[in-house]
C-alpha cells in the first residue's frame, strides 16, 4: 500500500469514526471540547503511525483505543483529580485493559449509529436551536457556514450557539447517554429538524462546485427510514419522509 493509499484510508476512517469518537469520549469525560481535542490527537497518532505500521484491521477500534489512552493520560496528569475523575479514570483503565467489543455497550434499540448520536447530542437542557446546531456540527459534520445558511443566521450567531452548548454540556456534568422512552420523544422534534437540514443541504448545497450533494440526500432519507421503523406511530416522522 502506497503512502497515498494510507493517507486516503486514514481520512476515510476519520470521516466515519469521528462522530462516534467524540460522542463516546464526551459520555465518559462529560467534557465535549476535551473530547474533540482528544479525538484530534487520535487522528494525529494515526497519521504518524499508520504509514509505518500499516492500516490496522479495525481502524475504528484503533482510533478509539488511541483516544481513550489519551483521555486516561489527561486525567492522570491533572494535579488534583476530583473524585468523579478518579472513578472515570479507573473505568477507562479497566476498559483499556479488557479491550471489549466497541459495539457491546450499545444497549439501546435505535440500531443505527448516526441516528443514535443525533439523539444523544440533542440534550433537552440545551435550547432547541443549540441542540440542532450542535448535532449538525459535531455529529453530522456540517460546517458553521452551512448551518447558518440553513437557519438564516449569521455564522457568528451559530458559532456562539455551538460554543455555549459545548460549555453547558461540559460544565453542568450532564449525562451524555442515548435517551429512552419519553425522553426520546422529547428530543424527536429536534432530531427531525436535524435530518431535514441534512437533506436540504444536499438538495441545495451551500458550498462547492455542485448544486447537489446526493450523498447527504441519501443519508437523510436513510435516517428517515430508520426513524420511521423506530417510531411508526409518530405522524411527524412520516410527514418528514413524504
């Protein structure tokens, strides 16, 4: 495999795994900005290591393990760890030693990683506007410019919403878990909004040389189908699909 092939493999793995890495670390650390920083560190590690050692058989697992090692190192370096951080560090160390299947902890019935992450990011303690902006930026990978265009707002306003949402999630120690039952229903309107924005950006692209971005349209329709199967009694879901 050439250096160019390795580089493409790294970027492909990164595009797929980045939302999962950030969300998993945020759930453990209760700190979204730190989770993003450690995820970036894992990417740097892959760029340094994979050209020499080769692309691992499970790139996502490799990136997750690298990110978790850095999370554990960060907690160990802190001069005065709070009791909660000590518990988190111990749990991370046990998980790192046992190296379980990364899918084994997904005990919800959503059955789709991207949809699961969108529900998780749409925390009810955030304002509805901030929830949608955070999910679109952190999970779906849309740029601040694209999100601003979707909501007819300035980039500065959207950027501030995202920063405030991250800060609230980090400073309040909110649970960053996949919602169930009624809690999931509370988040459903924002999730529908997020999926619609994804489709709309694909249908009329805000950037690039092409008017259409079919991959975004396809992903939005796919998420809608999964959601319709998950919540067949919700008319808003079927309205979105229509």
